[in-house]
């Protein structure tokens, strides 16, 4: 059997679904998981700590996204630290479309009700590489797409074969 991009997409979707379900369960159970995650301010390029339950985009310390009044400038940042180094590196950014964010919020509020449409949530989970300089145009793509897969694997490229770990606030 030939391994194709469709197989990669199915694997990524399955992993994100399992992670999403775990996120919902951990939030309700008061688990011992992280309480804060790194978020990235699109206006300044700075990291800031935000609550693990926040769904990006969220309010950023710099205010609304420049040039887009009323649009939040804080997005989730996947941050890594290479073994033996002190600097944090932003591997990729993540945000939700308005529709996906609403679905997740409704799912959290209506536990025991109809299940969330995970396929639509996945289609609305967007990822991008961080811009070279704050304010540069960002090319958001669906995490479940082949380009999204490449972006989520950016940490492997950044690490260059060195061991790394996720960095939390």
C-alpha cells in the first residue's frame, strides 16, 4: 500500500481530534495539565502568557490587530526550546476561524448535548509560520491540509535534528 498525503491528513486529523477531546476532558476535570500557554502578539511579535482555555484569536497586550479594528491580535504560539539553549523559538502560530471558535465554545457549554462537528472544527483550525517581522502578512492555512501539516512540522526543521521540548510559561 502506498502512503499518500491523504494518509498524513487522516493521521493529523485523528491526532488533533484525540488532543481536542483530551483538552475538553482536562478542562472539566481540573487536571494537573498546564494552566497557561504562550500566545503571540501579531502587532509586536512578542510572546505573552494566556489561559489554557482561551481560544485564539484573543485580546493581545498591544490591543486590536493593526489595520483591523475590532479584530484580536493574540494567537496561540507553539514554542519550543532546544536542548542546552535558553532561547525560545516560535515554531508556528494557530488560530480558529470565527465559526470553529463558536462551535468549540458551544460544545464546551452544551456538554451532554449533540457532539461538535469535528470535521468543521478541523477545517477552521488555521496555522501559519510566524512572520519575519511583526506586521508582515501571514499566510494562514487549514491545519488539516498538506501545507498545514508542513507548518506543524516546522519544529523539526527549527531543531535541525537536536532534541527539543515544548516550552510553557
